[in-house]
C-alpha cells in the first residue's frame, strides 16, 4: 500500500527532516583524520536527543547505532566503531534516520577525510551527489519510479561509475521503510506512477568499480565485492503539485 501524505503530514516530515540534517551537519563537522566512527556516533546521538527526536536506526532489526558509517569500500550499513579511525584520503558515508512525532526522515552524505582525496574519489563523490539531484528533478506528479531510477543510472554510467542493485531507496512516512521500492536503475516511463503526497527516500549507492555487493559477517556492513570505493547520498523528497520538496534539506 502506498501512503500519500497531507500537507499537514508533510509539514511534520519537514520538521523531522530538518533534525536529521542538523545531526548530519554535526557529524560531518567532526570528520577528520584520527577521529573514530564511534566519535561521530556519540555526537549524533547527543544531537538527536538535544533536538528532541528519537533515532530511527537504533533497534531497527537490532541495528546497534543511530548512524551508519561506511568507509571506502563499504557501501552502506557500516557500524560505528571505536576501532575504526578515519584516515586522510578516506571517504565516509554518514547515514542517519530520526523519528519526530511519529514521522521518519532518513538522509546520508559521503564526505572526504582531510583536504586531499584523489581526483578519482572526488569525482565519485561529485557524480553520486549529482545523480541524486538528477533523481530529485524527476519527483513530479505523473512521472514514474522508473524515471527516478533511470535518471540516477544514466548520470552515473555516463561518468564511468556503476550503481549498486542489491539495495534500493524506499517510501518513508510513519515507518522508516514504506512502499514503493526506489531502485537506482530502471527504465524511464516504467514502474509506479508518482502521485501528490508520496514521499521517497532516494539513495544512490555508486561504485568506482564493479557494482556487486556482499554483506560482511557482522550481518550489516555491505561492501563492494571487488574492493572498489563506494559513495552514498540520500534525501527524502515529497511529490507536490509544484517543485519536488526536499524534506531533509
Ligand atoms: N538509509 C538506510 C536505509 O534506508 C539505513 C537503514 S539502517 C538500519 O535502509 F539500521 F536502520 F537498517
Ligand atoms: Co534510506
């Protein structure tokens, strides 16, 4: 079942989205060589509480943390750890979800550690970030989920990178994961038609090498099979009568 949200509900989701943005900003501000991913987790947990929200990920299928922190070849769902110290030249995806007054929001960014990452990694971050913008531009009444996925895929592949197929974006609202699934690949004009009030969490996961993923023995961390680096960005976006409304901006 697809749940369309009223204007009042979108307002609540916007409030939730603003909090997730502030939490991510706080975590990103700490990213530096020598900082552990658990340092980011602690800062995020404190910020969520300060802002009066609840974490969406902690306890979800027994996930242990408020953030996912995925470094280098890790695609998504990396678990923060005291032992994982960021190094200059790394990239780290920080993914956070919160719930406020029953409404969920979910967003992710990937950033460089230190001021010098390789030109190839810089391009990976830029292309992944831009592929999300391409997808967001398709979030309009009458377009389809296939239009969204095709927009990501075309942008990514045109720049020589690949999209991960094993994980997809999702609807979001009073639950973290709602229908529909939102793949980062597809055919324009195919799939479910977008209607006013639908909210999509769009989350391109892009690899610099082959797109295949596998999950580590911790049962969470998804890594590239070939060890190539991966980037991930995510926004929650509402379908409106006008422009796409980015709830996690
Ligand atoms: N953004 C991710 C997702 O939508 C994060 C989920 S982590 C989990 O699946 F722990 F909550 F599963
Ligand atoms: Co998500």
